[in-house]
């Protein structure tokens, strides 16, 4: 799926369905994720990113266009431990 077609694809997304992207490298991953998040943020959506590393936190915080969303709480980043590995094991609740 091309990013330009992402908006149309998201309209078709149903409750419980997920989107997955494949990346060739970290630069492509961050480019894709940032584009995806900005589309939601500019549409007044609240966005959550579960980071797999400290590198992700640093990368997002260094993108000036995201700063106002991070500061306002509209864009939230959590570690995988904060999100779903509480007490050291997966907990879907």
C-alpha cells in the first residue's frame, strides 16, 4: 500500500483490524511511521506509538513538526514495558 493511498485504506479499516508496514532500514521505518502519525495528528486524532528502543524516542523528539503534538499530549510515546509488558510478561489488558 502506498502512503498516498493510506487515507483511503484507513477509511476501510474496521474495529479490531491492524495495519502492518515492512521496512528495508530504520530510515524507511521512521519516514513511514512519521508520515502516518502526522496524518492522524493533523486530523486531530490522538496517536500512540509504542517504542521498541530509546532510539525511537530520540528520533521522534528530534522531529520539530512533532514537538507541539508531544507537548500537548496528542502524541504519546510509551515503551513496550509501559504498554504491555508490565511485570515482565505480556498482558493484553
